[in-house]
């Protein structure tokens, strides 16, 4: 069963995020930060669509879509003290976490591929890239991977966005495997997002009108 997350899921969400994506920035800040700050904020926000996959009464996967990622980052920054404490706690075991957190807080620059038809058509038909919903996080417990759960969560989320009159959704995959996953589901490359020395592909999903 796929459903929207509720407050009672928060502990499971934090565990899934930590176990599934241990090298991503938020899990590196610690499961306590996810459980006590991030997911309580996300579950109750009107700016997010947070779906979970439940099997036999157990939550095994999650998909987080954000209607306005800039607003989410502002919400995260309201917890500066908790962020700082989490970084300090981790800096001795993860000496690169400070630079990773700093890069994440840098204002992103978008470099688009001007050869893409999207660039030509977006001016009148679609909102600016920064105003589009973003597929923020997909996480599935290791024991439940390769069973189609990630695909199921993604397609369900995209379907709900479309029903809410959202014309497109962007994704910023962190690996070649993630890029391939999104491409198989109909996302296409339109450029790069640049934060400091780091770059990520910028991909878009837009269902063609029949």
C-alpha cells in the first residue's frame, strides 16, 4: 500500500533515510536530526508531498516531493542551532561534513542546455525551473530494493502532482544509477545544477498532453 506519511511514521522515515542513503548530507547529520527536526517539519508541511510504501504494516520506502524547494531550505535554516550541533557532533568522524553542509547552503546556479526543446517552450507554457516541484528524496530499505518499490512510489507521486495541476517535476540525481532510473521513467536531461565545486544533472518530467 502507498499512502501519505503521518506523524506516527517519523521514526521509520528517519531510519529508512539513514539506512538507505548513508552518504547523503541529511543522514550524515545523524538519525536524531532526521527524527527530531527534519521529518517532523516535512510531515506537517503544506509544501511537501511525502509518500510511504507499507508492506505488512511496516514502512519500507519513502518518496519526498517538494512543491517549492527554496521554501523547504528556508525551513531547514530555521533550525540553524540544531544543524550546527549536528555538524559539530559528526565532524570528528566525518571531517568532510562541514564542507558538504556549506556547499548545500550555497545558492545554486542552473546551467541549461539551450539545445533542448524545453528551453524554447518553457517561456510561455511552463513555470521557471526554480518554481517547479522537485523530487527531493527516494529511499527504500536495502532488503526491499529491486522489487519495483521505488518505481511505484515515483509514479504515484508524479500522478498526484499532475492531479494537482503541476505541469512538470524536476530531479537532481546524485549518481549515474539514479540518472538511469529517472530516464527509464520519462525524465530527460535539461542541464546542470551547480553548488560550489559540485555539479548535478538537472532532469525534468513532463507528461505530454494527449
